[in-house]
C-alpha cells in the first residue's frame, strides 16, 4: 500500500498506476544512447510519430538494414552450427565485449570464411565421389573384360579347329568378325563405361535397345552398397555398365541417352597394365582427398565451436541494436534536424528515473545540450499498467485474458488471488489430492531459476508460468479437504473423536440410526461419522448446495460493491444512485434473503423447507408460513423485500436515460452563441468547435441500452446464482469418483489376499487418481472457477476495455521472428 497525498491509501493492484503522456526532445548525438538507457529502464512506451511513413523513408532505415543483414548472418551461422551438431552456449565467454561496428565486420568475415569452406568442401566431396565411382568402374568393368577375354580365348581355339565357314551366332561379341582372309575388313568395336542409378537401369537398357535397334551389347554389374552421387550429394544405389557399339552414329545416340539418364561416364582402358596403373593412381588420390576433407571439416568444426561460445551474446547485441533503431524510427525529427522528438506514456512514479536516464545519456555522450522531459496534457485514454511480481503476474494474466482493465478501473486481480484458488478448492476439496498438487508445484518453485533459463514445452511452460496459482490452489484444497474431512475419500478424526457414538452394538451397520450425541460437536469440518452412512449423500448435498449459494451471493455482492467504488472514483453519481443502489436492493431482497434463511436454519436447527418459503414468497406472499416460519416477522419482511425487488427494476430502467437526456440538453443549451474575443485563443477555438460539432443525443439508443442492461442484470441475478451450484456439483462428483476408486479398486484388490492382484490394484488406483482426479478434475475445476470469475463476478463491475502498457524494454521477450 502507498499514500496518495491526503487521500486514502491505495493498493498497487487495486488501481492501475497513474500514467502521463510525456514528450522527450533529444539531441541527435545522444539519441541512440538515450533510447538504450530507456530500454534498460523499461518504463517508457513510445508512440509512433511516423505512422504515415513507410519503413524505407524513415530516418534510420539504413541502420535497420544493417541490423537486418547482421541478423541474417547470425541465422546463417546458427544453421551451420545445427548442421554440425553444435548448440549455442548460454554461459558468458571471455572477451565478448565487442561493439556493433566490429561485430558487423567480424560476422561478414566469418560468413565469407564459412561459405568458402563449404564451397571447398563441396568441391572436394564431389571430386571424391567421382573418383570413388571411377574406381568402381575400373574394378567392375575390369572383372568383366578379364572374364570375357578368358571365355573368348577358349571359344577361339574351338573355332580354329573347325573348318572355315560362316561364324556361329553364339560367337562372343568381342571377337565378332567376318571370317575372311583380309584383315582390313575386320570390324573394331567401341565401348562406353560408367554408372547409372539402379532404379533407372531397366529403362536405360530398353531405350538403348530401341534407339540402336539392338545393335549394342550392354553389360551391367551391381554395386553392393549405396554410393554418394557427385551431382546431388545423396547416397543412391547404382549399377556399373559397359556398352559395346559399332559406328559413330551409335556412339552419339549412346552419349545422348547417358546424359538423359544422368549416367556418369568414365574412361576405361582395355589393357590390363594401364588399368592397374589407373586404379593405383585413383586410390592414391582418394587417400589424399580423404585426408584433405577431414582436415577441412576439423577446422570448420573448431571455428563453429568458437562461434557457438559467443553466439548468444552476439544475437542479443544485434537484437538490442535493432530494437533501438526501430524505436528511433518512431521519433520525429525537428525542423533544425538537430533534435529528435519522442512522445510516449510512462508512470508518474517513474519520472525521476527517466530524467536520471536522460541526464546520464547526455553525460556519457559529452553532449553540449541535454535532453528535455516535458509532460503533455491530453484527453487520450492512458494505457493500463500494474506493478506485478512473479507471484501476482499469473493471477493478473487470468484477468487480462478476459480483457485488460480500463485505466484506473477497479482491478479484480486483487481479489482473484484469494477467491480463484478458494472456489477451485471448494470443487476439488480433498487434502490428499491437495498434497499431491502441492508437491508437484513445489518442484517447479524450487527449480524455477534453472527452469526459467530452459526452453520448456507448451504444456510444461504453461504449468511453470502458473506455478504460484497452483500453489494457492493446492493450499486451499488442503484446507477445504480438511473441512470435508476427506483424504483420498477416507475420513480421519484428526481434530478429536466423533461427537456421536452407538447406542448399542446393533448400530454398527452403515447408518446414522441408533447414533446418539455423546460429546461436543466435532471442532473442525465434517464429523467423520457421516462418511459411509446412509445419510452421507443427503447431508453433504444439503451442506455443499447451501454453501455454494452463500459463496455465490457473497461474491456477486462484492462485484456490485466494486462497481460503487468505480463510480465513486470516476465521479459518476448516476451509476451510484441508479445502478449500484437498485442492484444491491434487488439481489439482496431475493438471494441475500435466501442466504439469511440458510444461516438462520443452520443456527436454529429448524426443519423449515426453504424451497417452499422461496416459491410461495412469489406465488402467495400473504399466505401464512406455518411450520416454515424461521423467525418472528418473517412474513412482513418477505412482503417488504418483494416490493423492494419489484421497485428496483424500474429504478434501474427509467431514471438514468431521462437524466442523461436532460444533462445533454443543459450542457449544449445556448452554445450556438459565442463571445467574439474568445476565438483569439486557439484552445477556446478548439473547445467551441468541439461544442458545435457534437453528435446528436440518441435517446432511443440510450434507453434501449439501459433496458438491455436492466434485463441482463435481473435475469443474470437468477442464472448467476444457479451457476454457482456448479461448486456443489463438481465437489460431489470429485468426492464420489475418489470414493469409487478407493472402494472398487484399492479395497477390492486388498480383499483378494494376493500380492500380484494387490500390486495391480495399487497401480490402477494410482493411475486413475493421477489421470482422472489430479489431471482431468484439476483442469475441470480450474475452468469452472475461471467461468465463475469471468462471467458471474466480473460482469457486475468490470468493463475490461483498456489496453496494456507496453514499454520499450530489453528484458521483455522479442516477438520478432528469427
């Protein structure tokens, strides 16, 4: 709490911080450092004074382009580190003090060096792959030539033994020749060797046969393991081929078909000596290339490792620089082109801090002229800013998810810190389950420093962000569980023995019949004797239903009371007289009276039927109550409350529209005349122009709006009270589910006297408890508590039409995509 002059002390969260629109006049030479210091401070929200200009026409467009280029280079370096399997280091490294100019040069050098390394490595890898393929061709084709020549030699000896005549069709293609005596007429065959992808080999063979009309001979050999393709760099399965042909036309066709199928061709010598020499040379070059590639990759990995140690620092520096110039582009330059003018919102309490930051920037830049801080007067609605900490932030986010509070509107977040976890616990009450929730959230709280620096998943991050909300939910669940006297649905007599005992041994069955009160009332919560009795469900139903109504009426009254404080803060007497007062009368004449009856019935132990009392309060208000009378004068009180409730409806509906119309007419009466000399003042001219340009008062629109508001409140008073019965329903469902899991799983498994069955039963019980009660039921109760706050509570007073204070700060996470 803090004092505000002579007024009452105000809580930091009850009203948003007082804000002011300020103007900064900053010399150009100290502008960058000034904005940097304001970013470190994080308490000034700049307005864009150049909204009509495109990003390319702004003052610091060139600097933004440089920052964008540095960010691109950092993304390139990150991609290279990811490819190398390296991660950026979060620990600070020595010697990381570098300014932006030096960083820009260094990033350019590193990018050029790594690009050159990649190009050299790619070229070496391509050469290595080509030589590997060449070696395979030499080996596979050499084997084919060696085996074919051996077969041809055998067949030639057989042919020489035969008489001269036509050659057999089965003659080998290598020795195909006309059996003539003229050696000049012998046919010499050419051949092409290379590799083709295995999945294309069938089509490759078919096209060759068709294109040459069968005048070629194709021999293929399978390469056992996938090899790296020089063109794509990917490992593919290939076949080595050798094509024999005759004539230049056939050769040209074969070359074109090889190009179409991306078949790599390699030269081949049929001489065995040359072939062995080529294999030796290729193997030597492969060994040299392998060594060169390994050395290059080792050097590149070492360079990337050094970059990884400083990458986070560089990235933060570039982001900071980019955000500074982005903010500077929102400032306008004065006519002298020596100063920049900034406008923005800041908390009134931060004035001294901002002025100190401006003065420090001026001194650090050795500027001859200091920056000027000036508060501007404006009719514009300021942004909403609440000073929150790690505990209250999550509760405030719950409210902001519904709508950001209007400037200095009463903030329901103050009450949500207590009411939200309490209403959750009313539905979730079991101190065993509460302890489980408490242990889970304590894990996140004790490790919050470590977890806050890690990148968590969506669900884990959401749980971690709401760890203090879950902490309060767990503590209140333990409290309400002690009130319900349920520990995994099992009652305990923690606070003393039961107040009831059996009259005789015959009452040991599950019934309260035969029980007599022998001691004082159980001091805290539900007496354990009720659990397991025949009257357990009717008793707990009655207790929880009535408790839900009491809690609902109390919270709705709190909402209406907050509407009074809103109206009083904004000096809106109409809302006090014609909204707050009739709403309080209507709600409490009906449901406040019902709450009174519940309390009186509890205190007196009366057997009166409250359903009958409330129904006949409307149907037969003058009828005698008889045995349903709880106190003297109840009938007269009911008639008076009913009349007040009926009178509150027109009280809300009619006066306010007519009074607004009368005020509008009086405000603009006689303003068509103006004093001549007053128009010399520009401010007066603005006021007169505003008065003459006002819109016509639409009485019908105002009346219809008030009618809708009245109907909504009247019907909402009934529906909202009924909506709080979800507290009873979910509490009952949670208790019954817990009882079923305990009785039908754990106790049933225990009754078998079998260790294996007991272990299975315990596993099923734990799984059901965690999966259903600690996860699904927690989420269900959370959502229902959220609904009760957003709809039933906040609609009584909360407008939520403001906008958040978003200061320029380096500590806030950047929303820009990498």
